[in-house]
C-alpha cells in the first residue's frame, strides 16, 4: 500500500514538473503561438472582403469560413511541436530518464490546444459582426470548435511526428493532416447548420466528442512510439 502511494505521489510530482516546464516554454515562445491566431484573423477578415457585403451570402458561408480558418491556423501551428525537442536534446533526456513519453506528449498537446483552439474559439465571436451570425448560432459554432479541435490537433500531431526525420518535413505536415481532417470539418459545419435550421445536431456533436476523446486516449501513445523511432534514427 505504501509503495503504491509513493508511486502515485511520484507520478503526480512528475506530471506537475512537466506541466510547469511546458507552460513556461509556451509562454516564452509567444511568437510561435500568436502566429496561428493572427493567421486565423486574417483569413476570417479576407472572406467578407472577397464575398462582398451581401448579408445572406455571408450568413450562409460564415460557419464554413470560420471553421476553414480554424483548421488552417491549427495545421500551420503544429510544425514546431516536437522538432525543437528533438534538436535541443529534450526528447533524448526524456527517453534516457525513462520518463513517461506519452504523458509528456499529452501535456505538450494539451497546452498547445489551450493556446490555439481555446483562443480560436473565443475569436470566433467575431463571426457576429463579420458574417451577421446570431449569438446562438455563434455559440454553437464555438462549441463545435471546442469539441472537434482536439481530434484535429491529434491528427496534425501525428503528421508532425511522422515528418520529424525529413529535411523539409514542415511542408508535408498540411499535406498529410488535411485529408484526415476534412471529415471533421464536414461533420462540424453540418452540426452547426442543423442547429441553425432548428434540427437536432446533438448526435453529430456526440460523434465529434467521442472521436476527440478516443484520439486523446490513443494518439499520445502512437506519437510517443513515433518519436522514439525518430530519435533512434
């Protein structure tokens, strides 16, 4: 009993140390996580300028425009998730110290999600003045981003880990991730449209939530194995 308690206490300390370290690193690299947010703002600003000022057209395409901007900004921000850790020796230290690599991956992705998709969900409120969406429709849009973005991030992280050993791997990340992410985009925008027309979109939301939970539970282990292979090579 005492050994189990000591083990759990050590694991909690290790988790806290990893979380604090990754949180500080994320705050220090403000430019890296601000760039996707600026890209998101640029994209949703260009849509109304390109489509014109026709209210019905803007309302019809507003949800898709915000989700496309969220998807692109999320994909563009994952190329530096694991590459710096491989280059500066952090990944090697974790492997040599026999630290829980899946736990480190999960912490790193969780913090990245807070600084990317969390802020993107808040910035989606700009869809009210830019596209003329109602507050209720924008609220459903925010909820769809929060529910579907963990799965998008996990898919992008898989693509980022697979291209670590390649010289121009950052270029290949969107090409690998986007085809896997398109179904999430289609389901999420479809769910928001169902709510906007008064229909029940909860089954689609439940499907997105189940996919996000499943990816959060499985993908860190897959990425950890991929990172070990990249380090060995």
